[in-house]
C-alpha cells in the first residue's frame, strides 16, 4: 500500500505562543530573542517578517529594519507544554509519529485517511483542531514520502495545506530557489549559483556531475534524487535519543569570564527545560568549547551520586568543566552542553522530596509563563538570601 505522509509545522510557533500569553501583541511585529548585541532572532512574527526580519538574524539588524519591533526573551517551558498538546493531538490520529522538533512532526496517515473521503479532509480537520485546542496556526504538507511532505508544508504559510506528488515535482518544486531544497545548506548555495544553478530544476538538469561532485561530495546522489521527488527515508517513531544538547554560536568572539559564565548559566536553563519536557534526568555531561580559530575541545564527566535535570545542577557541572579546561583569556566563538545516559524521572517513596521540588519548579514556571511575570519564586530562596 502506498504511504501518505503528513508534515505538520506550527507557524511562527514561539511568536504565536507569546500572543497567547499576551493578546495585545496580536498583529504587531515581534521577535523572540535575547537582548544583548550578540543575540539573534529565534522566531519572528509574520508582521515582523514583512520588514525582512527572519530567524538567525542578529537582533541589532532586526531593530534597524523595524523601529517598532517588540523583543521578547521567551517562555520556553510554556512552549514545551504547547508542543506536548500538539503532538498528543497528532497521536490521536496515528501512532506513527516522528517529532522532528518542538514545533513540527511527521506522521504516517495511510490508515487514518481511510476514515475520510479525501486526505485534504483529514488535514483540514487536524489544522482546525490544533488551532482550536492549542491556539497556534499550522501548515500541513502531504506527500508519498517524508521529503515531499516537508517541502509541501513550506510552500504555503500560514495555515496552508499542500499536496505534493511525484508528478507535481516539475511544476511545483523545480521553479523554487535552490536554497529551498532540503539538504542544501546556506554555505553551499553560493557555489551552486556560481555554476548558474539558481533553481531546483537547474540542479535536476545540470549535466556536469564532476562539478557537482566537488560541491556536494557524498551527498550528490541523494540530493539529485530529491530534485526528482525521490526519498527513501523512514519514519522513526519510537526511539530514545542518545543525548540532548544545546549550543550557542556568538556573533563576536568572547574572552570575558563573567560573560561566558552567564552564557553557560543560560544554556543550562534551556537544557533543563528540554529535559523536563522529556521527563528525563542524566548521569553524564559534555561541554564543548570552540575557540576563535575553530579549535574545538570536548570534555565529559560522569556525574557522581545521582542523575540530574535541574538548571542549577547542570550549571554547576558545566562550569566545573569550563573552569578546568578553558584556556583562560582565549576568545570563544561557541559553547555547547549536552547530557546523556538518561533515566526516566519517576516518582517513588525514595525520591519524593526531589520529585516534589521538580513538580514545584514546573508549577512556578507555568505561573510565571501564564502571567508573563518573573514574580513567583521559592520561599526558600528568599530565606537563603536573607541568611547570607
């Protein structure tokens, strides 16, 4: 039986989630980003995109493009809760779901569509349900393989539904800019355009394979197949990732210890939120430092005593590795932290105190996120500060 794959993509997810928290932001140009001069845009609302603002753009450049731009640092715990609701909705139609990121997933709807007259009816039903229950618009791509489903979902945003079949590739996909072909990175595009390969169709019909081999290397055959809509990737539905990690690349190299320490603390918080989202704790931490001259060091440590998940525990382990292995004064361009050797965080009599702290942290995060405040904290933290 032929497969019918859906790719469901939440539109401008972080930005639209912020509108749910604060409806007065609706219709305004906003981005989710940090506030430092090195920060980059995580997500831009569609109103901000009209000014040419996009993800990964330096925040300073975004502010120059739109003087009325609203910058929000982000409520990541809240985003992860919305993501859970989104994935649970998709899983109510099929168990064959692969979550690609916090705001997108693939799903094999080959069986589910049998309950509907047309695949488009099922897509319309899912789209309306996500908008009603989660409050976020989404685009859905439908195709006979994962690649075409993904390409289709990108063709119409927001709230688009697009079918892309093999026979549609020449008409619908070949005219697209070469940079829109999945698997072609931004650094590769200029080299292809030097060969006058400006569209996907240009690449599909390019005759000199030796030139392409030099640019695309071992990926050449797979990428040419994709130009013709061919893809044999399989849906990965049930797996446990070997690690969870997060990193940040800086626009300018940094050699100030306090600034680097603050970045490690921020990354620890983001990583902790991802681990809570997946209900995991971990026994092994890895720190990656990339210097200004692209030298990389990666150092790991087995955590003694217990698996950890909290931002404070992650930070303490990460800064310990940084203090030991950073070449003091050497400018840094990237820092990454990852965790592995997971344990499920399950309640039992012997970890009740820690579990309750975990649940309390989630409640505090939820309250602050829902109200858009930072006002709720643990009473114990006030007591500890007064004792210092």
